[in-house]
């Protein structure tokens, strides 16, 4: 079994690339390339793209993860149901192996994509009540506008087979459990699994891939890391000011993972999250079993709406 380095991009299909580009630009991504039937968007980090839109009826195509080595790519290609190693004819190039998850979604393991120069986003030091002079003598000036998306941070799939779906991702990508959430009073009834990449002693985000239990199968959300807390709130203000997008949850701070978050629907009801400030774990953090009443709360901010809990787009 390989252990992937990170999640790297998601693929969606949408019937209007102009509308898709407008939303993703307002959400804080940067266009890399647009063809007759594809739209590639990047963040400020060096990944050549983090979001792909294929032209067609709305649907979720799948997710991609970075391999740690070319050897790992060969290992994946030898696994049951895998494609051969293929050249990626897309911005950044590289190679991939395609798998199909138990829900029928495509999972790509990629290697050798050529990084791009990061986009510099200037930021100022933030004073706190305890440390008032981190920015002594300097004035804060930050222009309004979209947030500045860095990277894809995690994805969440709703499944009718929580254990099967979770195990597939753990066994094929080497993910490990950070938290499992159960129905209060019945620790055997797990309804969500929070999984992270396994980088041994190296610290990684609290979660990279989640499965949530539901009565249907689909994408619950794609979650993009932004620069800082200002960026979450700037992004919220900007999307709100456009008066055309549907806001579904936030702002708040999660319990599991502790991110400051905000969730918006794209024009075809796919949820895109802005987040910053994740808990960082390593192999010394054991998995936890957490009751839903605690795990799905916010540390501050509005409670999770029913509309979000039951949300999945095929
Ligand atoms: Fe999330």
C-alpha cells in the first residue's frame, strides 16, 4: 500500500464554463487555462492547478492525490482495477494512474507535475490582546475583494456504505483515522470518518478526506485553504456582495480540525469551502471516537444547518 503525500485537485463537470469561471474567480482562484471543454484553476501555492471543470451535465468526476515517488505510482498501477501509468496532458504535465472508488468516482494518483511559481500575497502581522505591538508603527491596509485560495485541502463524500467507502480510501491511499463520529449513545454507529494523510512524524492537516453516512452517494464539499482568517471573512464579504451566490454555512470554527470556515454553493449546488488554521497532527496523535453532538458543533458560529448535513451532489 502506498501513502499519498496530499490531496491535490478535484474534477467537476458543469454545463457552462463562463459561469463556472465567474464563480471560481469570485471564490478566489486564478485561471490557468481554458479550452473549448475544460477550465483549469490554480491557487497561490505551486500546484499547477487545483480545480478542473469539464464541460457537460453537472456531476462530480473525482479527486486526485499526489504520490510520494514514481515507484509509488508503479505500485498503484499494479493494483487491482487500476489503469496503466498515463501521461497527463494538462497544465503541469506529469503522470497519473486512475482508480475507481466504490461509489464509481475517479481517483487519480499523480506524480511529476511541474510546479508553478507561487503567487505572493502580502500580509501584515496581527496584534492580539496579549501582544499589542506585533505591528507597532505600521498601518494595516488590505484591499477588499475575493479571498486568496492557496490549495485544495480536503474533500467529503457522502456514502451509503461508510465503512466500505472509508476502508477503500485508507487501503488504497494510505490514509489514517483522525476522528470517527458516532450517534450519541451508540459508539458502534459511526456516521462520519475524518481521515488524514500518513506522513509519520511530519505534521499534516487534521483531515484530507472524509466519508459521511447518508441516504445517497455524492460530493458533500470540496474545501480550499486560504491565507488566514482575514481571507475567510474577506471571501465571505466578497461573495455576499455579488448578490448571486447561495451561502450554506458559516462563518464559524469547527470542533474537529478547528478550522475557521465558510461554505458557499457554486451555480450547480456544489459546496466549496474556505478554511484556514487547521489542527496539525502526526503519528503520535491516536484516532478518537467522538459523539456527533460534540463533533459536529462549532466552537463558535452558527450550528450546522440540516441543509448542509444532508447535502450531496452526484
Ligand atoms: Fe470541510
